[in-house]
C-alpha cells in the first residue's frame, strides 16, 4: 500500500500595528492575507493559498494549450 506524503508549508502570523493580524506562507511569495483575529487570518490564508494555486493551474492550462505533455504528481518529503 502506497502512503501519501503531505506537503507542509509554513504559515507566519504577525500582529498588525493597526490591529488584527497579517499572515503569509513563507515558501510561496504572493500568498498573504490579513484578519481581525488569528483564526480569521488563518482561514483567510488557506483561502488565499487555494486561490493562488487554482489561478496558477488555470494560467498553466492556458499556456500549455494543445501541446503534447506528460503530467505527473510529485511527492515531497
């Protein structure tokens, strides 16, 4: 039986001077957000990550067009 490997990313949260929190994913530039509470900021960060990944998928699909390609899943340790 093959075990699935989980990708672990680092979420960084900082208290904002004007109140609330800012958050970003250390490994992925452009994935950042803010929120009134830490829980809200965490939820917003997950949403931002999903949006960035989906946008990248769509851009890639558009660029690939009708080219013959090989697609494989990557497993990260």
